[in-house]
C-alpha cells in the first residue's frame, strides 16, 4: 500500500520523562486533548491522488491528512511544535494531539491557559472538552502520574497485576511461582488452605512485578512488544521492551472483563478484540515508535487479518483502525503465551452483563408501542 512506498519523515518526538522533569517545580496543571487532529492538516495540493480509494458510489481522494498514513504522527508533531515553538519546555509539553500545561501558581496558570487556547483558536484547532482537565494539582499524562511531588509511572499501567485477587483454588495456585505459595501444594491437598505467610508472599510477588527494576520508562527508539490473549471472560495484554544486554523484557500489563455483547463473539473476534484494545490502550507509545512494534498472539489467523479479503463490518472497522500503526503480527503457541493468557483468565473477571454494548445508537430506536390485537381485528 501507500505506506510501504512512503519515504519516512523522521521528525523527532519529545521524550516525555525528560520534558516533565524540566517542569518539576510546577504545582498546577491543565491537560488538553485536540479534536480531530490529523484531518485538520491539508494534503499538499497535487498529491491528493495518492490517497485515492474506491467505493460503490465512486472514486474519492482525501483533501486532508487521514489517520493511517505512515507520516501522519510526525507531520502533526511538526505542526504543533511550530505553533508552540516559544512555549515548549517552558510551560507547555505537546505530544501529537495531547498537550500539558504546567505552572507554579494559580495566577500564572490562568495566563498560560489563555495563551495556549488563543494559539489553538488562531490555528483553527479545537479541544475535546470532555477529555480535558483544567487547573488540577495532579493528572495522568501519557502513562505518567504528574504532581508537585514529581513524575512516576501511572498506577493504572500495572493495575491488572496489583489488583490480582487472592488465589482460591489449587489450579490457580499451580500457575503461580513463589516458594511459600507452592508449599501449600505439599501433600496434594484437595482444598486450598491459605496462610499468613502465603498472603505476604503473594503481596510481595505483585509488588516486585510493579516496581523497579521490572518497570522502566518506555524508549521510543526501542522496539515495543505487545502480547495479547482472550478468554471467555476477559482480555489481557502485556506491553514490553528489551533494555540492555542480553535484552531483558520490562513489561506493563492491561486486562479487562468482556461486556455481555463481547462475550458472544467467536474465538477469532475475541482475539482480535484483545489486539485492538491493547493497541488502543498504549496508542500514545506505539503509534509514534521509531520501529514497527510486534504483536504476539496465540491465534494464528490474526497473522493474516490485515490482508483478509472477507471481513464482517466489525472486523473491517477494526482493520481500518490498525492502518494507523506500523506493526507485525507473530503467532506463538498458547503454552508459551503465559503472561497475556493469565491476565485474560483472572478468576475475578466475570462477564459484565450490567453494561451491554448497544448494536444501534438510541437515536434510531423507536419508543415502545402499545398495540391491542383484538381491537385491530
């Protein structure tokens, strides 16, 4: 496709941890999320034909930059940097369509917010009010928790591990590695008897997996690895990179239960959902990575999903979403896909029947009609 023959625009993206550290004296923050960012950039006149596509209604060409172009993130970052050139690393951090303002005082912050919003208006850029935060003492920004106490990894990035419930069955215990825990299996008991020592070991195990040296700040110059899996009750994923020699993996985890509608998907669609949800969760890291990232799955058919000829509407929508990213899909047998598999099968993730996803929006559904058949006859 077009991305395969595009000369890559290697525009540098900001190193978020370094930028945040420069603003460590700040005490008040505002976070902005731009609306419809990419499509506000006009495609160079004469190049529209390169984005041509055909539908049942005819031949069309984009006049603005669509999502999915290989150079879209870099081009938009260049555009944003030009707008805020004199404010960057003073009190503004701009990462594609995410903007953070940091100030030392309330009065100073009011002026900073007005200046930034005026710049956006002058350039016909608008924000999503529902995703913005104004004048707060702490916030989450691109996977980091920011406050006057400093910058640290967002706790939600390891929430899937820290909230892992106490083990309750022999089978769950057999999948966990820790001496005080496996000691509970001695004598082949039929029922699990939990001890205080086991509780301490389990808490320690979760802490070790969610603190240094297990966790590291992501490096956009290194290749990301996304491991995904799905089960009947949930989806799980692990994002990691290899640092140093011999290339040790440093992960962060994600999992969630399936909604009632998602629980009725077939196996292939559940696995595809796990891939989409993981990429969506870590979009701000993988979308702008220097190298294509790698997705690892135990469902072999996903290796060919982007080249499939026959897709249902849901698969087509998700495949279109994938075009925004540069990645490869690698098959790995389920027996070797343990991390993501464990996250997707947490025994405390029952199917969510309380909030089913609607197939049609409420606006197209008629109100109930009371109808008496006998009166009609």
